[in-house]
């Protein structure tokens, strides 16, 4: 899952997927019922925690589907545990590191959060949806905001710091030998879908571009489910 989400975001997944595959949906550190690891949740540390969990569950090899921040965690995991990664599906996510402008925005978000966390969360969640979706999915957006506000401030800050300093894994993603796919929103203001499509569709990466913004699981549920099923099967 992404920033300000938790394992419940995967509730849209179809019964077809649940009944034919073993699914493990996690709360990343600082989200849901998982505590913050430290004052900065690095993607590498979270990947290590994920491997620890899988070892406890006696799961050796996995397909990973990561939404937004979850994709960054998936990339860090796949780099460290490539031999145990069957495939990685990046959903509204990118292998590229933060630009200087993006880092400035994260720092600004942390500053605002310290003073008015509720207002920041509501605004941030709303901006994840395309303009069309904001009028089409009013109830779903309000529910998403309520869920996001359950994320503690410490979780938000630690995750923002971790994402800000994450490694650029563009070359790794282009050359990786495990199965790779991306699902991107055509109107996503955080991820440049056309740029990523041009960069990776010729490098063995299956790229799906769908209508909507950054929240494809809400804005384009059916295509997300079919794309994940196609990827795993």
C-alpha cells in the first residue's frame, strides 16, 4: 500500500484472485497496526522487515504488487532478494528517485503536517484523484480520507523521509530478470505515465496505462484486477 493507506486498501481484489492464490496483505511500518521502525522508515529497512515476515510465514518466493510507496518498498525488496522475487508489479509507482522539486514538496508536507495534520491529509488524499474522479467517487474519496487520518503523524513523517532519500532504481528495473509490470494512471499528477511507458515498455516491462489519477484501485478497479491476474498467471 501507499502513504496514508494500510492493508485494507486491497479490499477491492476479486474473489478469483483470493481463491486461487495465497495473499499476504501487510501494514507497512507506521501504518495500520504496524509501529514506526524509527524516525525515518527507509525503503531498505521496510524491505528487510517484509522478508522477516515472509520467513515467519515460511514463504520463500513471492510476486509483489506495490501501490505508490509500496512499489518503492517492492523495488528495494527485489534488489536485495532478487532470487526470491518471482515478479514485481508497480501500481501508480516508479523506479525513479525523487527529483529536487519532489524532495522540497515532501519537506514542505512534513512542516505543514506538524501544524495541521488533518487539513494536510484531506488535501493530499483529494489531490491523488483526477478531476473527473473527484466528482465521480465522492463517497469513496471521503472514506479514503477517514482511513488516511488513522495513520499517525509519526508514520507519515517517517515514511516521507524514507521516500525522500530512497535510491534511484531505474537501471535496476530496466535490467531485472524477474517478471515486471507497471500500471499507471493517465492523469496521475505524481507519476509521468507516458515517460515511464517510453522508458520501459521496450525493456521487457508490461506497461498498462489506465484512466484516472494516482488511485487506480478506486478509479479503475476492473482493469487493475485483470492486470494483476494476468501478471501472476
